[in-house]
C-alpha cells in the first residue's frame, strides 16, 4: 500500500495521494462540509494524474476483496492476473509518487527540509503501526482469536513495548506491512541524494544487486521477532519495487518527453503482447502440455514470501500496461461516452489510500468473525462488494477523517 502522500497534495501531471506529503498543509477536503467533495477529491480535477490514482485504487480493490472473502468469485475476478497483488502495486506506486513529489520539492527548497518531511511521515506510520499492533495483541484473545496474531500472554509488558517500538513485533492478518514503509521512507533520503547527484544508474544497480542477493538468501533483511505471526515483508527484497519506482518518478518528466511521448502506441502494444505471453506461460497449461516444470520452478519464480524475480518482472509488465490502458480509458471516456463511475470509484480510493487501508481493517476483522461457509455463496460474494462500496462512501464523504489519518 502506498501510504506516503497526503490526498490534498498536487503535482504537475502526478497524483500524490498515498504517502502524505508532510510539508504541505492539510488536505482541503477536510474543511469541506459533509457530503461535499472539494475539487482536490474529484477525479480529473486540477493537475493530478488520475491514471495513477486509478491504479492505486485498483490495488486497494485487490486488498479489500482478498482480505474480506478470499475464496469468492469476486476476489478471483479482481485477481484475474495471477501473481499480481495489491502489495506489489502499493510499494511500487509509493516510490513512484514519492519521486514525483519530492523532485519538485527538492528543486524548490533546501533538501534538508524535504528529507525532514519524509522522516516525519515515517514517524507517523511508525506510530500507527505501534497503535495497531498493541490493539491487535490485546483484543485478539478477547474477540478475534486469529492464529497469525501472536499470543503475548506471559511476556513482560516492557518487552512487548520494546518489540513493537523497534518494529520487531509484526502481527500477521494484514498488520505486518507498515514496518516495511517505515524502513523504505527512512532510506528514501539517501536514494534522493544519490539521484540528485546524477547517480541514478548506481542506485538502480545497487537495488538490483541487493534483490539478487535475496534470491539466494531469502531471509536476508528480516527484522521480525520469532513470536510474530504471519509472513513479514523483508525490506531488502521489497525495496526492488520501491527504489525503481522512486527513480522513475524522479525522472518522470524526462521519461514522458523522450520515451512515452514519441513511442506511446508502440510501447502499449508491446507491453500488452508481453502480458498476454506471460498469462499464457503461467496459466494455459495442462498435465500433458507445459511450458515449464511447475513443481521445480513455481516457488522460485512466483512466490511473494520471499519475493521472487518472476513475480517482480510480471508485475512491472502488468503495471506499465494498466497505466497506459487507464490513461487511454480516461482520455476516451468523454468522447466515446464510456462509463466513468468505475474509474471514479477507484480514483477516490486511490486518493485516500492510508485512510482506506485503516478502514478496511474494520471490515476485514468484522466480517472475519462471521466465518462464512462456502455453501452460503451469495453472502460470500456480497461481503467483498459491500466492503468496497462501504469504504468508497466513507472515503468520498471523509467519514471520521478527523481521527483516521491519510
């Protein structure tokens, strides 16, 4: 989840919703009357790149459906592309948007101010993680009883506080992603400083080298205590989504003028063909007709824990294609009278990503208590749909925005 920029921040041709930009004022939408949206929250207003908002919204859609009804047809349809999940999209788009925003800020003000703002945002995410973790370990044995949230009974309170504060206590059940963002934001100023000095190629090469190392040492970079539940997100592996995104975002104007502008149509067709080839490679196979040995290679190519090379490559192809398709839909929506509501819904979720993440926890934990059996299929399909629309309405009208950060 890209959780870095505040929804009210704007940038020339780039949306800035996920990782709140700490050096800006509060979002103008906060002061509007309930039931009304300021122009900063309407798709297509101002100078936002709505296509990126739409992509972030789709990542939220994947996150909500997978966490509220994993076995539903709705979730399977949203995850039509195997081996692409919301987690990869959030991390990459977080770096992309951060690079776009702070390129402008670094050009306009001393670098120290921008870096302090990034670290301030990291501190806010650290505080949110601490609150969620303590609440989870206290409430789980009383209400939820989820196996991937650790039982801390018998552990000294000071040790629980220490493990939480140092990000070593990372409960499962959707609560282990925020430490990754704290680590990535903490290292972001170093990447920016190198990129500002013309060392972008070195930054990308270093990021790739670290990722290759994690392919042979999957546990490298883990910062999680043994008592934690679920799978953690090791920063050394996942930085390979964030750092390239940051570099691309920083040089986005150059990329648009020299690559996307002159060659957009050819790039879109090439990416679409590559995505189709990848879908065929991983999906259209039978016992008698296989492109490769699944038993031997699937764990090495497509795993998310640990993050594998094939999954990252597949994601980069998918996100580039989806971005160009979203731009094409948006540009043609008025001329061809295409329905705008699906993209409006996604863009609203994308501009309120941290808010949507925190709100979706209430839906996921609440519906999880129902333990809906597969035979009650209608209810099982209704749960993710109701969750998505509930979160959308809350985000659109900024429900409880005073107490829920974004």
